[in-house]
C-alpha cells in the first residue's frame, strides 16, 4: 500500500499580529499551522492570501505569503491572489503582468478568489482569461448576494459559473463555500444555499451536473467553518461515497484552517471510507494528495 499522507489545498495564515474577527479569533501563525496540520499526516499545505477587502477582517499581500513559503519551503505552497480591478481597473487590463511575476516567484495558482462581484463581471472575466492563459488554477468562494457575505456572486442553480466553465475550458476552477456545495442536492432553495443543508441528497443537483459536463471543474472538501465540502459528502454518506468515487480525479483534500485550532474529521472519514471499501484505495490516494500534486505540479 502507498504511503498515506495529505496535501492541504486551503489554509490561511498570518505572519503578523492581526485584529480579531467580529466573531472572535484570529488567523494562525505559520508555526501554529504546522503544529496543527503535521500530526494529521498533512505533508504540505497551500496558503491562500486574503488580498480582498470584501468580508476579510485583515487584508494580506502576496509578498507576505512568499516570505512565509521561503522560510518553510518544504511545507507551505504559495498561491497568489488578485483583485479584478488591479492596475488599470479596466476589463482590458493585462493582469497577466502580475500573474507572470508571482508565478515566477513560486505561486502555483490563484485564490481564494472571494471578491463580492458577479461571476459575469467584465473585470472578473478578464482575470479568468489571463489565469487561463497563464495556466494557473483558480480557487473561488461563491457568495449568494452583494453585501452581507463575500465571494463571487451567482444565482440559485449557478448559471454564471456554468457560463464561466464554458467560456474558459482550459482554466481549472476549484469550487468552495456553502452556496457552491449546497447545490449538490436537487432540492436546494435560496435559504438552504446560505447554510449547511443536512439530510439525504436529492437527485438533480447542479454540482453533479456541472462535474459531469465540465472537466475543468474541481472542488475542495474542506471541513472548517461549518463543513462546506465535507458537509456535502457526509450528509448522505452513500451518495457521498459514490460522488467521491465518480469524481475522484477532481476532488481535493483541504482543511480551510483559519484559526488557532480545527476540528478535523475529514482525515478519519476518508481513511475509514478507504479501509471499509466505501471508496477505492485509488480514489482515496487521489483525493488525499494525488490530485493536488498533479494539478499544482508538485
């Protein structure tokens, strides 16, 4: 049997003192993050910088992420983050200028893209164009409305996400957040998409349809902040196992670590699923680390 380990594709850390969130708590330091993650069998972790002001209590630059990753190059992997309005605030701006710079300095992707603008905003579409051109996967957070939340805005049924998947077929989109994962079930409502639905998954979920129709759609299974991806696969275990098996090439292990501790149930859940034959060993290894290694060129 292959070595069991995990690549975490979604963590947030800060290298400086930051204010508490309104709800309490602060981001962990790199050292604290490693203390939390390494005992779980996590071999490496992707840091997602918080450059957007939308919904973020402490804005963070890409340079800080690169400094952390230079200090701990064997553990942390940098992503860059950009605002669609950067440089010239035009839908014709060459955002590739920034992407090429940060990619040359080690960034393996873009995210967490969480600016609170519609998914068909011309500035955002321009960012997608340059991300595709520069072969950078993009991890995004879906929001349900303008204000009162953060994330790229889409309607019930994710029609704007589908259009983006069609328009940029070579761009690897990595989905995240409750309005994204709630769409795994065909009975989702406007109210349900704002939280963490429980109970059986109804046929006809848009996430299933989008995964089947668009091979450039990926997603992370992070369990933090209420569950998100993890909630989606465990709310209806038999459905979740089948979902992981069918889409084993495009699901990514993640924690969404964003505080001084984490209630990590995804690790034993995946390990037990493989041990009990609920998912294949091949699917387990792809989700745990193989897909991330392939997608990020590790």
